[in-house]
C-alpha cells in the first residue's frame, strides 16, 4: 500500500454526503429552534411561569446532563457497531422521541398554566423539558462523532462544517414564522385595542397557532432524520472496544488536558449562549419595545443571510488564512456591532429599528465565520488529542463538547431570566411593561451579547492554539496515526 493513501481512502465526499450530513442538523434545529426562540416566552406568557423558576429549571436540567451526556458518549464508544454503523444508527433511535418530546413541551393539558395550578405546571414543564433534552442528546452526540468517520481529510471536514451550518440555518428559519405570526393585539372588554405606556398596541402570544406550528415542525424533523439516515455513510469503521475500568475517567482527563479542545469548547459555549440569548430575548424586545413582531423574521434573516455568500468563500478563505484567524476576526466584529447597538440606545425607536437590523447583519457576518467552521475546529481538536495521546474516544469527546454547549444554554437562561428579573418584567396575565422597564430591556438586549462575543474573540485570539500552520502539521501527523491504527487492526477502511 502506498504511503499517504490512508486519508485518501477515507475521504472523497460527494454531493449526497454533504446533503445527508447537513440534513441531520436541519432536522435537529427544526425542534431545537423551538426551545431557543419560543419556549422562554411561551413559559412566561402561556404557562405563566416565573423567570426565576425557568432559570432554576434550566440549571437543574443541565445538572442532569452532566450525568446523562457522558453516559451517552461512552455508549457510543463501547457498544458494538450495528449493521448500520456505530453512529448513524442513532438517527433512527432518536427520531420519534425527539418529535414527541417537542410537542409535549408546548402541549397545554387541562389545568396547566391556570391560576391555582402552579405546582402542576412547574412539574409538567420540567418533566417535558428534561425529556426533550435527553432525546436531543441521543441525536447530537452520535451526530457530532459521525464527522470523524465520514472523512479524515481536513478540507472536506471544513466543507462538512459549512454544510452543517447551512443545514442548521435552514432548520432554524421556520420557527421565525411562528414567532412573527403567533401574536394578536390585546382587546379590552369593549373590544378596543389596549395601548401600553408608550402609546403602542400591546400584543399577546396565542396558544393555538404555536401548537400547530410545533406539531408541523416536529413531524418534518422526524421525516428528515429518516431520510438523512439513508444518505450518510461511515468510511472509517472502528472496531468494538471492550469497556475497561477507569477508561471513561482517563478519556476525560485527556480531553481536559488538551488546550485546543478546551478552547473550542468554551468558544462554542459562548457562541450558543449568545445565539440563544438573542433569539429568546429578542422576542420580548420586538414585542414589548419595538411592538414589531415582524422583526423576529427580519433580524434572523439579517443574521443568517450572510451564509448565502460565505458558504462559497469561507472554505477557501479558511484554507488560505486559517480557520482560527478568520473566526477570531469575525467574532470580534460581531462584538463591536452589538456594542454599537448599545451606544445608539438614545435614538428614536423608529430610526433605531432599521439601524438595529443593519447592525444585526454586521453581527451575523462576523458570527457566520465561527458558526460555519466550528465543527471542523472541534474535529481538529479531537485529532490533536489523538496524535498527542495515541487514543481516540469520539463519543466521549463529543459528549463533553455537547455538555459545554449545554452550559451555554444555562448561561443563556441565566442571562435571559436574570435580565427579566433585573428589569422587573411583568409576566402576569394582562400585564403591561413600564417605560423604565423597556429602556432596561433594550440595554440588556444589546450589552449582554456584546460581552459574550468579546470574551469569545479573546479565547480564539489568545487561547486556541490551532492556527493555519498547526493544522497543516496536524494533518501530517493524522496520516501517520491512521497508518498505525490500520496496521494494528484498530480500524477498517
């Protein structure tokens, strides 16, 4: 066998491979976007849960994930691969529970959300939210691990990361239609429109259109996972590994000693926290401050539309300049755009509306660099662990990485609900926000993401070690590692 052939033999992706890989994240984001965009406001406005309880519930769910995620990771690493492979078989197992749990979160059973039934509502919300989180874990950890066995070529992994990001963006769009059209103007007993202190009509989230949209998106998610299962292929066939005492702890230690892995995990945590904060908190901002629910769709269009251009130029730019270098500059630009929004808070709301959307576009351009390269960067980090330690535990690695991302959800929940508590948000049925509350809402909606993105840029500039030169050296080391693993019969090709 000729030298240098191992990476070539475990690469060579076609259009079908990229499409199938992206489709998994489209399916996942169809339901995950319900959590990031709608669930927070649904909890306060439909279930009438307090922001404090919501924040504590999200934190408790992440404590359970600290147990649940590593278990799923070790299952992926140690269970004998089935006839469908080690990782893609989980797409089948996760499809129905994920769709079912998504609907249950938004299903208002008799008595739920009604006065005097606060305890029952809290228990129901917590149980269905944790059920969703477990189902999502069953999908996401194997999906993250799949990238390492789909291809070993660095350029193809970069393109896979771009396609995954596009798939995620497509999956995140339909929820914006619900967020934009699930509101109606509040009427008083005489049928007149109720106005807030700022003189604008108050709108309320409606239960029926939200539930209909959730059901449609959940069914589509299930169908897409089944199709994606047929399109994906595992090119590196890992051999079964017998469980060993202390193996999980050893794998964890190797990951936490690796600077690249910790850095990209922290960056991903802050990225998700920032994205989820804006998606959740903007629903309040656009409804209560701007009184323009159509801005939900417009803001997300500004955030995701840069992908239409970046998908063509970013892989080449990352190859020429380096993934780390491009992403660090992009995230810094996003932080600057959000800081500018904060500093412009004194403008009139009518003019500010359009400036807000314009700077959302600038922020979206910057964040797109990391969004589209993140999954290639984490695969580079896992490769870095392997070449330095001689051991690879993809399931465990992605369970830890996934847990960092869930910590991002916790951070987002703390920021969103802390902001609501700090501004004294009124969540009781028929409540009206004061002008002072609305001013605080705008300040927090812009300043918090500016800080999150600035810290993320600092991590990429200073702490993440895999620049362009280091990734090139890593690819050479990866070729040697593949050769050794093949000769030791640790893998099949």
